[in-house]
C-alpha cells in the first residue's frame, strides 16, 4: 500500500484528525501569507529610510535585495525539514527545535534553541517598545496639533508599555497558532494600511519638494569609526526586517495536506517576500528621498510628519493593532 493510501485511511479512521492525531489542519497559502506578513512587515518598514541614509543609494537597496534573497533561500531549505525522509508522508517536525533535534542531534538543539529564543525575545522586546512609542506619538500628535509644534509635549512611556502588556494578557487566551489565522489577517491588513499611508506621505512630499535628497555614499559622520558603526547598525536593521524564518516550521505546521506542506510553504514564502520587499524598497527609498541623510529612525513616531495629524494618528493606530497581533504570533 502506498503512502498516500495509508494517509487517506488514517484520515477516514480518525475522522477529524490528521495522520499525527492532531485536529485537521486547515491552513492554506493565504493564511500562511497572512502569518508571514504579520511577522515580517512590522516596525522595520519605518526605519528603512534611516538605514538607507547611512548606506547610500546603491548599497542600501542592494542590501535589502540580498537579505530578501537569503531569506527566500533559507526558507525554501527549511520548509523541506518539516517532514523526515518523505515530504508527503514522513513524520512531522512541529517546530524549529524538533527539526534541529532530528537532523543535527540533541547537543546542537540546546545551542540552536538558545539562539532562536534569544532572537524571539529581542524581537518581542522591540515590539513592546515600538507599540508604546506609537501610543505616545498619538498623544503627542494631538498635543502638537492643539498647542503648536513648539509646545512642550512630553509623555512618559511606562503607562503605554503597561497598556500593551494588558492587551497581550487578553490575547494570550487564544489557544495556539492554528486558531490565529484571523489575528494574522487583521494584522496584515493593518501593516498594509500604515505602509500605504507612509508611502503616500512620502510620494506627496517628494512631489511637493520637486527634488531628490540623499547621496550615493550616505550620511557622513565625525570619524570613520562612527561611520562603520552606523553602517553595521543599518545592515542589522535591514536583516532584522526579515525575521520569520525562526518560526517558519511552526507556521508550516498549520497547513492542510495534500498538497505537500513544503510546496505550499515555498509558494507562500516567495509571494510574501516579493510583496514585502517591494514595500520595503518603496518606503525606504521614498523616505530617503524625502529627508536625505537626516532621515529619522521612525518616520511616524519621530515627527518627520506633523500634518495631517489625523492621518498620522491613524497610521500609528494601525501599527499598534499590527504589533498586538504580531506579538501573539511570535510568542
């Protein structure tokens, strides 16, 4: 009896369960794309103009394309590790740690697990900081609109950090990633929303100025050591904009089969990378065109734009909703 027939009999015998005894998976290309976009298009899109400002017009976009290519290649290879031996009927590896344990052994699992969770921990901390900054930016934006740009609008971020934490406590009652498709869909819509707002503001500013700023070599600093430091920081920010490989197998574990989970994952990854990289290039390059070497670290919370204040606030609300969903998907 071949593997596919065995798989079909197992499903018939167990009814609503997959071959591993798990409740039937229902994920597809669209749900996986929502998960990927939720994790990938986060605050990184807002800092890309700053990153490109220290890399310049040639190295900046080239670094983005290189990171996207590396992510596509690594994601393709990693997706083949979901099942052992056979990509259709082999035993499933439900997580990244499971795949490492099977392919590299127990000792390497500890080292790899430490690295994976360190990356996830750092990413989640950045989510909290960025969400609190967006909440504070909304309050400051309203203050500047009422009192003027020179008003002493200063607010502590601790309260907003606590509010974000309370939201995560409520979200944590969602059982697992298999039940989070709607969360990722909402978060993905929010990511596209504030990305389009950011892109629209950039295009409008460029048309108003009627000139392009920036340079081939990027921003200059007081000395070469400082320049090298900022270049590496910019490269780190760009590479940090493609973080979903650490939870790729967890996302892949939500897919229905047949067809092979590996084939579906590769297709979703390629489409998602093409979409996100296009957004990154547009937002990063238009941001650099707008502000040149003076581009702020966050274009929506650094108050590079003041008006229309309601549009800036809308974009920050979208960021907050996106980060609430993205935090849950990662954690």
